[in-house]
C-alpha cells in the first residue's frame, strides 16, 4: 500500500514535467535527444541541425545577445538586426534631448550614413557550446577543495577555448552545478541605431499595459552590426562596414493562426523551477511584497515629478521603466503563485521525493538530509534576507546619489594602489558615466526619494543591521532638512566640482572625496551591510546552494530517461509551443491576436502612453495597409500570444514558425502567467509577441523607411 501511495505521488510530481510539453527552455545541443521528435509532431518542419550546428550555418548564427540582457536577431545580409524598443531604450534615450526627442518622436536613419553609433553597446554571437562537465570536475575528489579546483579547471577550459581566436568563453553551471557547459562567443562592438518608433508606439500603453494582454505595443527597434573589412569585430570606426552574417531570418508575411507551431530562440535570463517550498514561501509572502512596497513609494515620487516637467520625464524615463517593470512583475508573480497554491504543490512534490527516497536505503543515505536542511537553512536565512532585500532596493539601487557615490568610491579605493598615470586613467574612464548621470539627474527628485526611502530603511530594517547612529536618528530625516544639508555640502551633486577633482586626480583629491558627507554616509551603510549582513547571508546561501545541488541531482535521478530542462541562466535556449489564446478567469476568453482597431480605441491625447501619433491615425482612417494586412480580416495585426516558456532576457527573441521563418519578436508575458519563472501553468502562461508584419508596416508606411525592406527576405 505504502509503495502504491508513493507511486501515485510520483505520478503527481512528474506530471507537469512530461505531460505539458510547452514548459521548458531547452539547450539547443540537446534538442536532438529530447525534443525534436515532439517538435516535429507539433508541426515543426525543420531539423535539430537547422537550429543548431557548428559545421554549417544554422539558426543560431542569426541570434545574438543584445547588450547586457536582451536578445536580437539578424534580418538581412547587411547586418540589420531587430530587437525590442525597450531593449534599445537606453540607447534611444541617450541620443535624445529636448531638441532631438527621439523617445517621443522616434528616429529613422534614411541611409546608412545617418545611423547612430552607441558606445558601450555590443552584440554577441554564440560560436559553439559544449558539455564540459567531465573536464570541470576533473581531479576533484575532496569536497572541501571542490570550489577551488572547480574554479581552476573552469579557468583552464575558458582559456583554451579563447586561444588565438579573439572569442570570449564562459563556463556556466547547469542543473544547479550538477553539470557544466562551455559557451564561446564572438562579440561585435560597433552597433548602430537604425530606427525606433515613437514611444507612443514602441512603448504604447506604457507601464499600464506592461505585462498585460491584450496588448498593442509596437515594441521593436532596429540596429545594424558593423565589422572591419574582413567581417571581424572592431571598435567603432567610420571605416567599418555592415556585417555579412552567416545567417539571417527570412520574414513570413503569412501571419499566424491558432494552434500554429511556434518556437522562441533566445537568451532567457533566470528561472527557479526546482526550488523547495520554503524558498517559494519566502518569495511570495515576504520578499516580493517587501520589494513591491519600496518601489511603490519610489515610483510615486518619480511619477509626480515626471508628470510636472517634460525635461524630468525624459531624464527619468529609462529609470522609471526599469523600476516599474520588476515592480509590476512581482505583483503578478505573487498572484499567480497564490492562485496555484504554490507552496502546497511544492510540499506535495517534496512528499513524493521523500517517498521515492525511502524506497531505497542508498538514496536515503545520499539524500536523507536534503529536506531537513532546507528547513533549517531557510529559517536561518530569514533575518538576513530581509536586510539584504532592503539594502539592495534602497542603498544599492534606490537613489541616484548613492549610485554615483558607489562609482566614485570604487575609484577612490582602487586609486590608492595606483601610480599617478594609472590613477588618472581610472578617473578619466569614469567621464562618460558621470556625464550620463548628470544628464539624467534632477536633484529635487532624488532628494525626495532619498528622504523617503531612507526613512523606510530606518524603520523596517533591524537596527543591528544598520549603521548605529543612523538607526537611532533616522527620524530626523522627516523634515527634509538633513537631506538638503547633506546634498548641499556634497561634491557629488555638482558636475563641475566633481569633474574638477577627477580631472586632476591626486591622492589629496581622493582624500578630499573621502571626506564628502555623502560618500561618508554611503560607506557607513556599506560597512554595516558588509560586516553584519553579507557574510552570514553568503554563508547560508552557499550552504543552500549545496543542498539545492543535491536535491536537483535527486530529481534528475527520479526522472531518469525523461526530458528535464535546466533553469535559465542567460544561455541560448529553445522554447516551443503554439499560438493560442487563454482564459484569464472564469467566463472570459482571450483571442490570440490584437489589431490596429485596439490602438485607435485606446487613443487618448491626454495620456502620454496612449497618445496615438497623427500619422498612424491617418493610415488607419485611409486603410492604407499595403501588403501588411492580414488576409483573414484585412486588418493590421499588432501582437499575438503563444504558449512558449520565456522569461526576462527573451525580450527581442525571434519567434519563428514551422518553416523557421520569422513571424514575430518576443517582448513580454501575460499578467496571469508571470509566475512562470517559478511555476509554469500551461493554461495561463503565455508569451507576448509583436507581429512582424506590424513592424514592417510601421517601417514602411508610418516612417517612410521602406528602403530597409529591400534588404529583407519576405516570404509571401
Ligand atoms: N515587461 C517587459 C519585460 O520584462 C517589457 C518591459 C519594458 N516596458 C515597460 N513599460 N517598462 O522586459
Ligand atoms: N519583457 C521581458 C524581457 O525584457 C520578457 C519577459 O519577462 O517575458 O526580457
């Protein structure tokens, strides 16, 4: 009987992994083994080698890491690349000013000469990936030396992969460190802005519509990759030429229907699919709600000033968008996890694991401590993780003034070990980021945020984790006088004074900066954190990591022979599913696509995010859709949803059909499914995709940049 119950529970546990094929972000080199058969059954017409091959050009050669956290794909043999508007947002914003407001008005290069270079932006192509588990684990016998030896092995693997080729290699753990994979990249650094629609299209619906379906955002921007004459990576130079890529995506003009096969090929950032119940409990009941509360306050203050002043709106646009993005996602995540009874489900899974373990004394011996240790360690982590969250949200990324203090403080600390030349070079290297900081800085806004967030810090964080003096006196922040005074006295609030000190960066000037009241206060917070929170947090987290690794190992053993996908870690993955709408709640069904009708219906010149550009309204009125309307209804389709398992980082990813042709650009997930990083619900988790025909319509009809379409390969 006991065995039977155990078996029944095992089935419950395994069900979500095997029955719903739509969950999962798969490693391209393992498709052949685990997925291709099923993909083909679902309609895919190509082979695993068409997706990933190192001997001939394959789809992977048309996909890039865009900047620090997005995906992009090649759509012409002249290095033309499409990604999301929100992925190019920082670049678009950096080129914008009150006179040339590309954020509001859009930007279109009418020839290659007009394309805008973007210092600091790069794209990376994956050259190859490989399972290097054996090499990484080589010679590791003694557990106590494991980390050190592992590091050494990994360094060697990376070095060997980079030898004489200019590539960048990185080894990453897979399955919580049960396996190691090598990823080799070729990085291009001359990437120019080609086009971006106005925010009223590219960010249509703003943060109100963000993470929501139905959606009408034209979330795309165009860039071009430049290379030297031999097609090799080069720093920006006017002599560089457009890159001729090994592969680019043909674009389908056919549109999509319900149940069509879809595949997303990109760089999902991070998921946590195999967490224990305690971790999920902490995320949904403590950590997410805490962070949401802090950001609610910050956003309110920011929004007040942005609404009152157009200049501030431009300055804080990108900061606001990124603050708001996670803020909103966490709220959806909490709801989704609650609706799924996530903790209870995890507890059931743990019961099944326990039953499996108890079937065999050897398993018992290996894994017997996993669950009790999780219990103990997560309990021990509790106080530190709260202090950690508040520190990261308030001190680390809460205010602009502490961000610039962090940059300057790093320089000061390093500079004391440098000779004069090196010291000055390091100071000069900060120039660009200091310029950027002040371009987007409005001191009164920052002062308000500083006062209010620090008050929260004083109130919520346990006194033992704060600077002692601050904890006793934070109430004095109330009147705002303290903030005013410290900002007035600080060098960090004056670009001229700061640059004067840095342009002649002597040890005396470094010392002077050390005495700055903001730097001093910042250091007190950092010190309190690094002494009282960080070491304990790190120690417990490392232990949790080791237990998680063991738990993952057990899960892999339990699921032997079945396809299991490793958590996302910003490496190239394939997600496949189909075009389908969903039921967000009882009695409501959402269609799989939206149209221009919906944009016009939402038009509201009073609200920045819904102020439909005149030109778009004219095109709509005249039904001037050219070849871009859908043949089924004669309308311009704007976005669609599909059941591909995606996450942050997948933004900008190519969404392709059964033939491997581009049908859209991935940019978001729906509100009811934002918990998919932790728990996937095949009924409600959907990725949101820009219909590629809407992008082409905008480029051609709206922007008059139809010349760009001549480079593309349209499949009609
Ligand atoms: N939610 C999308 C993603 O996580 C898009 C975010 C950009 N848009 C915005 N309104 N903040 O990245
Ligand atoms: N919008 C996300 C991104 O930027 C995608 C997602 O979280 O679904 O990567």
